[in-house]
């Protein structure tokens, strides 16, 4: 049964991607298949191969499933098309060790705009410690003077010792690279 549902994805994706009146019907078919369940990772993989604005809502629903294999495929789509990502949800994925690396790649793909959001999150006292402690390494991956300056500036103001240590480690990595 799963194989039957999965076999339908290719044609549905091609039709949904077409600039034709039947594209809306095909997109609805994908949404119905999503509701049936059992093929979430296959749907996410198919969308990741050709990310499009029309599938943004579907990707957000799939990201809400919180199954690592499904979320990884959603993150792969977001990496190829960062404009489709929901940055606040992406920040929360930094807490999950199963998808953290994938989330970091999306931030890098998002460029300066996503770096700015990471820097805001680092300075925001409402950012959870689970996210905060992974921000320095994520920021360091941008390898930019702006990222380094923000980490250095944060060091004396960071109240959490573990996050301070991670800021130092991130700066060390930036210097080594």
C-alpha cells in the first residue's frame, strides 16, 4: 500500500509543478496523500527535489511532524530554496541533535538575512537555552567578519557559562578555518 502511494508522487509532483489549471488539483492530491500518512518522508523528498513556493504550506506541515527523516527532507528543500523556510521553526530545530546539522546548512544557504536572525536570537534573552547554546557554532559557520565581531561582542554579556564556552569554541574554529 505504501508503495502504491509512493508511486503516485512522481506524476503528482510533475503535474503540480506545471503551469496549468490542473496544478491546483495535483497539489490537493499531494495534500490528501499527506493526510493519509505513511509516506511523509517520500512527499518531503519529492518536494525537496523541486522546491517551489506552492509547496511552502505542505513543507511547513511536514516539518511539524518532528520525525527526523521527514524533517531532514524538509530541511533539504529549505536549503535549496531558503525563501520557503520558516526561520522561527528553523531556530527550534537547532535543539534537535538529529537534524541540527541540516538546520545549520539552511541558515548558511539563507545568507546575510538568516545571519541577522541568528544574531538577534543570540541577543534575545527570551531565546531558550536549548537554542542559545547552538547559536555560536551556527553563527561561526558564516565565516564572516560580521559573525566574528558579533560573537566577540556577545562574550562579556553572555550570562550562561556553557554558552560563553561555546562562543569561545566557535571563535577558535573560525580562526582555525
